C-alpha cells in the first residue's frame, strides 16, 4: 500500500516524486526502462512486506515533472537527483536497489557518493557505466534457450531481425523478457507504453554519459557489499556478463535465478524475496 508520496525539488528546480510501499527499514529503489515510471516495479515480488520501499520516479516519468532542459535526462546528469532525494528522505546511508538501466545510474551514484551506500543490489543490471554492454549474440543465445515455447517460432526471427537492425521492435518477442509468458507478464508489458518516456529514454545513454575507466577506479574504493542479481534466461545481462559486472566491485557476489529472465520478481517472487533478503539482512 502506498502511504504517501514525498515530493522534493532537484537542483535545477524540477519537482520529483517518490512512492512509498510497505513498512520497515527503508529500501531506496531506482527504476529502469530506461526512463520507465517506478510503478512497473510493483512491490518487488512482496519485498514490501519486509522493507519499506521508496521508489523514485526519475524526472519526466510517473509523478515527477518534465525538466526544462531535456539534456538532463542523460544518466550522469541525474546522479545529483539521487543525492537530493537521499538528503530529502533523511537517510545518512542507504540500501540502494536498481533494476536494469537504473543500475547504470546507481553505479554512477555509488562512484560519486560511495560513503552514502550501505548495500547495493543490482537487479538484471545494464552495466554501461562500466563500459560493458549485452551483445546481440548474448541475447540470441538466451533466446534459443526458449526453443520449446509455443511462441518461439514466431518470436525468434522477429527478435533476430530487430537485433540486426533489419526490423522495428515487434511485440512478438516480448516473451523473451519474461521467464513465464502468462497473464501477469502480459499485463506488465501492456502497461509499459504509458509508463515510459521515450524521448527521455533516447537521451539516457547519450554520448558523454559514461567514463568507464574513472567509474571503475572510483568503485574500487566502495566498501559496501554488492549483489548482482541475474536471470538464467536473460540475455541482457546474461549470467556471464552479470558476473563480469560483479568483478568491478571489491565486495560483490553474483546470484543467478533459475527460470528467470529480466524481471525475476515476477518469475518467482518467493525465491526472489528470499534471496534478496538474505543479502540485505545479513
């Protein structure tokens, strides 16, 4: 249940919103997309029964305002939004969770403000901030694991053509992003169009957003424990790329959820909550 929606003002005057769910010790959460409203995260498979989730709507998404300067949608430009949010919420240190593209923002924040991180949980992360990216080969290899699915014969050629730049995005291959293509997965993806700011998403990874060598050097000094959480069926990141992401941190581990793709809290909520709590509560 959402109890209230804190509103605060970024350094450039943009009004930003945060949604609170559940009760307990706070858990700061950054959404992916890129630039999808935090509503798609739900209660992270029931994690709100154990922690009070604070889900940030990045500028221009959800209940946060559109900035005057669209160039501020670039990932590195939003690091200080996260710091202003932390200060507004009164957290001296925070357990920070980030999903997918949001993990790039979380890594940049941890590199710039390492003393503010108590624990860092990166769920199926996009590791662009480290100079790493999922390749089309990674994604196709993961897709081939689904060859026994009834939708595979139509989905795979469309997916391959899109990855090769030969065709537009096709809803036919959306099942590859979910461990189970069921009603919950369909509802989750049906909501994406209205939840995502496409203009902002196109600017999120713009040139100049990342300086991987500097970020890696800064993260080498991070003392907080890190968990990189991957799905066995996900191609972005595939488990091997998730393990390479974990290697950038001094105190990190990687876990791979069987049967899960890009949204592991939907694919097996009980397993997801059990594993994340084991990390957060230790």
